[in-house]
């Protein structure tokens, strides 16, 4: 059970880091006046949109 929790923590931690990293790209583009048409959290897999801004 401890290994499962540890794996979950690693996945959650990496997900948070990736979201923050991509948010940095988004904010930098907006700061320089570049039009951002889509911002996905995670990815658009097979047309399934998890989160879209």
C-alpha cells in the first residue's frame, strides 16, 4: 500500500510541475501580446478535453 501511495504522490507532483511550467509559457505569451487560442491542462487526447481555457 505504501508503494501505491508513493507512486500517486510522484504522479501528482510531476503533474503540478508540468501545469506550472506550461502556465509559464501561457503567461509569457500573454505578456508579450501573443494571441493564445487554446490552453490545455494535460493534453487533447483523441478529442477528449480534460480542461480548456
